[in-house]
């Protein structure tokens, strides 16, 4: 990959602060795999129930 392309990609990235403001759901993936999976299932259920 050329350096200019990488720089362009990096500049177009949003900060975590902005991403969190825009997100409908935030799942902490640093927790255990089982916890994350259950949280994802609950989130999907919430979306389906809307």
C-alpha cells in the first residue's frame, strides 16, 4: 500500500468519541467471549422488538 493512500485512510477515520456519540449500541468487547455474545444477542433482540 502506498503511503499517501494510508494517510488518506487515517485522516478519514472518526475518533472514538464521535463514534460513541453516533452509535445506537456500544458493546465492550474486552469482556469475556460469552459475555460479549450474550450482549450481542440481547442487542439483536432489542432491535427486532422495535
